[in-house]
């Protein structure tokens, strides 16, 4: 059985080897800027001019020639003002200074900005009680980006900073990759739809809802294809529908029970499997394979297992299918506030609450009833990752924490 790290690496390796350039869509930032958030850039965004376009002051004060301030106490004639949007277009001569505001162009002839806190203004003259270093308090034209330089590369995930840069350089119509289509299919004779009335031994299909949310969060387009009974023909028909997408997620039916038929049906359809168990709890029976050119995950049906295995294995697959580099697993470190006793052999993911109230982050494991306990998850904002070789971890020790990215 492979470790979760090896399983993740396998997913990334296999999907990367097969993926071809995704179709593109155009998003107009001037119409719907937030629609581009989280999308994967399908082209390079290039600087249309130098940034900053002029030597830009980063302080309020006076633009000077540093050589004029060789000694503290120098007095210079105030000849003009340069503010953001309204520049002084003249040239500074020796013995002169220009009032300058943050964001304004530094005039020709000046090579330093002195903060107004270190000056005294009297009539047309300003006295400087400090010397100045050439180059201080302004950014040289082109220091942030040169004209023609790639400022956001193809494959980048568009966050608020990337969108701001695209806006800054006037790249309003952005080409992004189409979101990977991710079919979601639950399996189980016990399932009814969420608007149905469950019988005494039935449960509502909540996994299709959590999976749709996780797919959207990961950057995919969820396609709900409902649920199938634990019965070969029905399962096969549903899986065949799911295989029309870029990725098929199945929940349930991957354990070793008599009614766990997912692997059998996939096998009958000619699937190739890359792993069919991972050394984790919850989530051990997770399966990853490919069937008729569609990647398939069989995730265990217990809701917390489904959620954990999605975050570990499906997220990187969606990254790669969408044309992005896989995001690293966002593990944090925190001080454990309660002693843990876990069975060794598997890496455990325990629902927990992470908080940073004092001088260091702390994490508290929560009471839960195992991988069927979705209610416990609503009190958790992360999972503590307990390594397979650790049985007892005393309170106060640092542990790895996997945040729930939807709530942190
Ligand atoms: P399985 O992996 O098929 O053995 O499912 C394990 C357990 O997870 C089932 O007994 C159900 O209690 C629960 N379960 C399975 N599928 C779903 C689902 N779609 N929504 C909510 N709970 C589920
Ligand atoms: Mg089942």
C-alpha cells in the first residue's frame, strides 16, 4: 500500500503525462473581473510599457539633487510641485527643490526624495536637517517591469494580485483555460436524493453536494450525474455517462465488501489502475485509474473519507487538467493542545480546530465518531496529520495541519 505522498505524486505524474492544452475561454476584466478569479491563464500577460512608467516617488516630501545636501542644514529654493497625475515638467537646477507627493514623477535633475518630516519650510525656501543618498525614496522607471516583459506567465492561477497586474498593463480580455469538467457519481443502495424522504435505513446523498463544492473550489466544473445502485448494469450505465467528462469522481463502492462493485465495473470497461489503496485513515480504499481516456477516482463513500481523499488526490488532478502546476499541499505547523493516541501503520487525518490567538498557532483535535461524522467537520477548520509511525503525540508538540481551504 502506498503513502499519501506517493499517491499524490502518482496522480500528478500520470495526469501530467496525458494532459493536452485545454480549450480556451475569454473573460473581460472590465465587465466581470471576479469571474477570472482562480482561473488558469492560457497566454502570457506582457507589460505594455515600463512600470513604473516614470521615476515614482514613494514618499511625501521634496525632490532634490543629493549633492545639494552634502551637509545637514542645507537650504534650497522651492520652485514647483509634482503630485500624482499632475507632474512638474521642468528640470531641477542646483540649489532648487520641488515639492513631491507619493506616486508623483521625480523631476529631471533630481535624484533623491527627502521626507517632509526632515525639512522646514519658510516662504520660498526649504531647510533640510538631513543629508540624502542618491536614489532614495523613489522607484526607477521600469524597475518593476520592462516594456515587453512577461508579468504573469501562462499557467498562472489568477488571484487578486495577478488580476491587478493584468488590469495595470491594460490586458482586459484575458484568455483562460476551460475548467475541467468533473462528473460526480455516488453509489449505494442506501442513497436517496437530498430532496427525497429517506426511509428508516436510507440516507440522503450528501456526497454529491460536498463533491460539487470541492470541485468548484479546486477550479473544476462539477457535473452531477446522480447516484447509482450497487448493481452492475446500473452502475455501468452511469459510469459510461461519467466517462464523457475530463474526470470522473465516484463515491462509495470501493471497499472490499460484497456490494462494492465500482472497481469490477471499471475493470470490465477496460480501466487501468494506478493505485487502489492508500495508507491513510480515513480514506484507505481510494482508487485512481484511467478508463477510455478519462481519469477516474473511486473515493470511499464515508463523507469525511470522501472529503479528505478529494483534497489529497483530486485537487492536484484538477490543477493539471486545467493547465496549471499542481498546488503544493498547504501544510501548516501548530502546537497540539491535547495529547493524541492513534494506532500506528496509517497516516491519520483528524478533524481539528486551528487558531492563532497568542504567540504561536495552536490546534485542538475534536471529538468525532469516525468518517461518517459530517457534523463534526462543521466544527473543524483543518485536519491534524498524524504520521504513520507515531502512536502517541503529547500535548505541546508541533504537528502538521492540513487546512480546510474552504473555511480558512
Ligand atoms: P461505501 O464506501 O460504499 O462502503 O460507503 C460507506 C458509507 O458511507 C455508507 O454506508 C454510507 O453511510 C456512507 N455514504 C456512502 N455514499 C454516500 C453519499 N453519497 N452520501 C452520504 N453518505 C454516503
Ligand atoms: Mg456503498
